C-alpha cells in the first residue's frame, strides 16, 4: 500500500535498478502517451522514500517498462541525495560553529566555575559567662586610696567574661557594691556593680565582670560598698 514503507525498494534493489536503468530503462521503453503512468507525487514520494497518502502500491515494476517514469524517478532520486548532502553539511557546520564558539569563550573567560552559595551568617553568639568564686571572708584587705605599700592579700581569678560570686568579709553589710580590676599602674581594666545579700549566713555579692582579653599577670582587685572606701587585693590571672 502507498501508506506502508514495506512497499519501498531496498537501497540495494534501488542501486541495481538505477545501474541497469542508465543503459536500458531510461531509453528502451518509450511511452509517449504515458499510459499507465503513476502520478508525479507518487514517483517523488517513492524517490524521497516517503510514505504516500493514496492507495495502491509503489510502482517499482512500472519503472522497468516506462522510460519517462524511470527518468522522472531518477531525477527525483538525485534531488533527494542532494538534500541529504545539504542537511548533513549544515549539521556538520552547526557542530563546528558550536565548538569554535565554546573555544573562544573559554579562551576569553575561562570555563565557568560553579561557586558554592554563600551562607549568610548572623552575628556570633556570645558564649555564656564563666562561673568563678572568690572567698574573701577571712582575708584582711588593704583599705584606702592610692597604691598600698604593704603586702596585699592575694586572690586568683580566670580571664574571660566572669559570672563572679564573692563571699564578702565577715561583718560586711547588705547593699550596693562595686568591684573593679586595675593594672598595677593604676589604669582601670573593668568595673561592675551588684547588690550583696545574705545567703545561708554568708554575705554574697554576684557581679558580671568582663575580663576578656586580659593577659595573664598580676593586677589589683578592688571592692567597696558604694559610699565607703575600697578594699584592695592582689589578683593573679594565671
């Protein structure tokens, strides 16, 4: 049937037909009245190896007894081959253009580097304070202003942001207190304040003292109830 490719000649049969036709079918079977000839669209569909829309079979046998139809078929086959060559050439040219364009882009810009998405981070979380305790209950502090000449009692405290719990000397009163850390030259490093309260028969003062970045060494630690004189201790940060 016209609509089936199985009625088309194989490429081998087609080559044999055209080979024989050049010396035999093209001239030896004139058909001036074109009796029994198929329509031109059938010959063209057959030459271009397309399915045909109408009923009937491809007239392969007719080409062997009708020189005009054979010549028409041969012409259509030549056109079909030329179109195939043109399409192949265009496809090859397109591939070459793509390769050349890619090469030029690479030489100019380099291959694109896929970057990892940037992770937007918020401000760093502040670490919780370091808990530390100073037991001053039985230490006799040096009192007053200025650098003391006598030996001061010694305390030890870590560096960092301290949650400092002070057990105040016996006889201390409740109320608002200040604590401070000084260099031995008298330069203040940190200052904090809090309220002392009696807890389990111990006068206790809690303050947050920021000693971050303070290097190890010996310093002066001072404490006072607001309105009174300072009590002084020698503080060591290991």
